[in-house]
């Protein structure tokens, strides 16, 4: 896979799956646009990239920040070849325990912001005949008790991916998603679990996976890169 002369925007590049994808795509020659709220996290990712990069500190739930991501990318690189919609958060709460504020927060971050950032990127992706990779989740495909709102958000993201793939296919812009099961990242801690609880959850979770182990960031990076590549 060759990403030379390709400009790839990765949201949530300051940690976990997004950081891994940025590092891997850079190793394949891509110029990477690293976005997220944590400047330190983005700088750490940038230090692992071997190609040209741009850091855009942005909260994807804010309209002006979404516009900033696209504008700064075009200003520096003049084009967008790939958009990786990765930023997201989970919510480990049963339906009766989730508040409406939590519902709005998850839907805003995992669905609404993806929808709008994608809208802003589409004209540029049509120009380059580029593509989109959404980082969804196994929870978009299968029900999990205690994760209702998160499952709903990723199911919405999956249906967005499918509808948009059909809308943009005539324009030769591909739209795909990956649906990982548990990957060891900061995902559980970001939603308030202690390191110890996260470890317990992951240890228990490993035995529920068919291979008897959790997924790795390298595996998601490979899948994202394949879908984003001209080989896909
Ligand atoms: P991490 O918590 O390690 O990473 C989440 C990333 O999202 C961070 O870079 C964070 O950056 C960014 N982010 C969160 N909120 C915002 C925001 N408002 N604006 C901009 N960026 C934001 O978790 P993962 O790497 O695991 O998660 C990445 C994606 O993978 C998510 O969409 C998640 O749902 C999905 N996923 C994860 C799985 C797992 O088991 N880990 C399994 C399946 C899917 P910052 O804090 O700097 O803003």
C-alpha cells in the first residue's frame, strides 16, 4: 500500500486507534492531519510520524472546530484524499441509568459531528476521488446489554456509512467502516473506568472473543489503511 502524495485526516489522533492509524498511514507515506482536543496527545502522535503532518487542536462536537479542521488542511496541503472518522466515546450504562445529557453527548460526538465533518469534507473528496473510513464498533452490529446508547450511536454510524456509500459511489468516492470488538486503548478510562476496572473488563472480555484474545491497534491500523488505500 502506497500513500505517497495522499493527505489523510484522522480525528481522535491523540490516542488509541486513531494514533495507531496515523502512525501506520504515515509509515506508508501519507501526509497526516492529526486532530483531537489534547495538544500533548497529538504532539506525541506526531513524534511517531515520519512524514509531513499538521496538528489541528479541535473538538469535533463544535461546528467552528469542524470547519477549522477542513480549512487548515486545505490551507496546508491543498487537498484531502481520505477522512478517517475515528473520534468517539463509549457509555457503559443501562438504559434506565443513562441521563438525557449523556444520551445527547454520545449522539453528538459519535453521530452528529461525524455527519457534519463528512459533509464538509465531501466536496474535497469528490475532487480527489478519495474515500472515507468510519471507525464504528461491533456494538453497531450486535446488541450488548448495558451499552444501549453507545450501540445505538454506532448502529447509526453504520447506516450512515451504507447510505453514503451508495450516494457517493457514482462519484467514485468509497465509504467504509471498520467494526472492531475490544481493542486495548484508553477507551474505557475515557468513559470514567479506573485502570483496575478497565483491566478486569478486558481480561474477562478476552475470553469472550473467538480468538481468546483482544484485538490490537496494529490490526485496526491495517484494516483502516487497506480500506483507505487504492487496493481496496
Ligand atoms: P481512546 O479513548 O483511546 O481515543 C478516543 C479518541 O477520540 C481520542 O483521540 C480523543 O481525543 C478523541 N475524542 C474524544 N472526544 C473528542 C472530541 N469531542 N473532539 C475531538 N476528539 C475527541 O479510544 P479508542 O482509540 O479506543 O477509540 C477510537 C474509536 O474507536 C472510537 O470511535 C470508539 O468508539 C471506537 N472503538 C473502540 C473500541 C475499543 O475497544 N477500544 C472498539 C470498537 C470501536 P482527545 O481526548 O484529545 O479529544
